[in-house]
């Protein structure tokens, strides 16, 4: 090191006299100009990609940060759709702190990234950075061996035998509470927030499946459940981080960081209490729930799982099983009963419910007969997917099927919302709600319809969600006629971990006369 310093000494002696105040300012200006030129079209820390189409509006150093900051949260997916129509399915933006993000909205690209070359793409640290306060080290933020371990562990509760039991022991029991509440609303002529009601139903259902205990949301719907309130508030907070790279500073300055800690203590404390109670009282049910599988599991070293990890897994499972199905049912009811939708859709659906259930309760066998209801459900998910956008980071240089280069460290993103409305993929009637496109037709490839993802990380709860939705919608339509309070109003979405409807969905119900 001393030899190296001695070698540079003559250079220092030559340069120091030249760096007078005027020259120093000139040197600084030259350095700034050099960096402005270098990052004139992309964010600092990213490489230029002139081979990729990009939206107009990039500025030096910041890339597309100002452009994206100007996009209203409730217009985000329309913005993505606009770029798709103008630039094509593959285009790119760069953001400071986050990096380069390339949109890859073709079935072939998705099949490649999520399946064929799966191990070259990971969730990466960004998910944990933004969502860690809610999901911790749960399955949605993990990669590699940790992800494989959790997936194998949670897969135990997704099998045909379990589905049969969930339908009768969980969905029907919780569903009857929904029917009782709707019956009261019908008799009194009151308006019901359908989305809020479905969130109560799915959270209670997932509680029963996860640790054999409903959260009690449906026992007294008008009364707030602290766990559910904190769950919603924390979800909203971490969601806001997705569009704000400076969120740690913002949360500290505004006091939101204290709210985060409070809500974490509520939801994690609730889960920890249940774990402790199970340990004290033991387990005597004939079938293991998720909590029992977690308590009996051992890691690679033969050690029990930590309580923090068990809580993380339970919370990840809760958000996957609660928000997604509830919001999918909400969008489905909205699409069926809004103005402009073919009225025959509701008639055909109700007739199928009557023919299949014949006045009885849903079962696993009856679920398989709801062909048209299944079509209505999947058509709603096509137009309003519960995961409207997703992303992964490349860990090894790659080339997509269309020739697009992806460098290690760059992000790939895709939007089921945009792809579901694409005329290139679904034809000129892509934006129309037409369940008939799913009836007696070949199922679209997972790359074309990526709502449930595909490849090794395909959604484990896909069939669970569908059975739950079919059971609930069947029970409701068997007993009531539905109408929207504002059928001509265009529903708006909120930016969240899933895809909620802003302000909920107001409905009125009327008892059917059989």
C-alpha cells in the first residue's frame, strides 16, 4: 500500500496546485455534467437499455421516477394498458433505488420466466423490504430452500379429502352466517357492503382452516374485530410503499412507523396467543389444521419452527385466503349485475344454482357441477385479476423467447390486468364480460391467463378459492335476488397487495319466492 501511495505522490503534487477555487468549481461542474450525460435517459444505478422501448418522460438521474409518481394510484393499470397499446407488450422503465423494470406481457415470456427458466428469477429483497412488516419471512417473500420448505409444508392442507371437509365443515357453516345477515338486510331493506361481508366470510373461513378457530367476524358483523382492523390498516400501509422508494423517511416523518409497530403487535400477538393456547391445550381434532402441521414440523436441523416463522406463515396464508377470494367474488357480482351486462347471465347462473343445489347445502361434489358459475368466476378474474401486477428479479443473465435480453439485477414485471384486457390475446371483445367464452371451450394456457401464476410457484390455493367462491355464491343466489345500489357507477380499484374495490360494493337483496 505504501509503495502504491509513493507512486501516486508525484501526481498529487502536480494536481493540487491546479485545484484552486475557480478550477475546483469547474471540475465539479465537469463531473456533474459527465454524470448528467451518463444518466441522461435512465436512473442512477441502472444501465442504459436503448434496445428496449420506454415511455417518454425519463429525466437524468431519476429515470422514470417523476413519471410514475404522477400516475394516480387508481389509474396505474390504465397507464400500464396505455403503454402496452402504444409500445407493445415489452417495454421498460428505470427507477432509482429499485432499478430497471421490464414489462414482459406475452404468454411465451411468462412461461419462460415462471416455468422454463424458473431458477433464474427470484422474488428478491424488494418484497421483504416493502412487505416484510406484514408478511415477514412467509412464503411470498422467500426464495430457494426456504420457499420450498414452506410450500411443501402448507401443501398438506390442499387435497381432495381436505376440500370435502372444508366445504361442509367450514364454508357452509360460515356461509349460513352470511345468509342470516342477508336475510335480516332483506327484511329491513338495508344496504349491504358486499365486499366487506365477503372479507368477513373469507377471514373467518381461513381462520377455521388455519387453526381451527373462526375470527368471529360474522358473529357480530357491526362490531369491529381488532385483528381484522389492524390487518387491513397494515396492508394499506405496506401497499403505499410500492410506489414510494422513499417510504422509510416518509413513514418516520409522518409517524406512520409507530402505527406499523402497533398493528404488527396486534396481529402477531393474536397469532402468538393461538399458538400458545394450542400448546397448552393440545390438539384432538381428527384432521390436522395448518397450525398443527407447523407445530409438528422440523427444519433441516431437526429443530421445531420458531414462533416468528409460524406467525409469518399464518399471516401469508391469511392474506392469500382472505383478500383474493373476497375481492374476486365482489368483482364477479359487480360485473354480473351492473348496467350494460347481458341480463341472461344472471338468469342462467341462478338456474344452474337451483338445478345443482336443489335447495340443499353445497358439497364438494356439487361444486364440480357449477360449470357456469365457474365460468362467471374465471371471467371476472380475467378482467379484474386479484393479483393485477407481479415482478421478479433476474439473478442470471437471460434472453426471453422474443429475444429480449434481461441482465442479472434487472426486474421483469407482468400484468394479468393488462393481458386479460388485451385484444391481441382475447379478441375484439376482450373488455366485455362474457362467461360463455369459458363454457365448453379449451382452457387458456396459464401464460395467457396468469391470475393463479404458473410453474413451480403456481397458486396452491387455486382450487380452494374456487370451491369457496362456488359454495358462497350458490348459497346466496339460492336464497336471494341481488341488485346493485348504483348499477351505472363505474367501480374503481385500489392499489393494494391484492385488488380491492374502492368504497366497497353496495347491494340490496330480496328473498326469492320458490
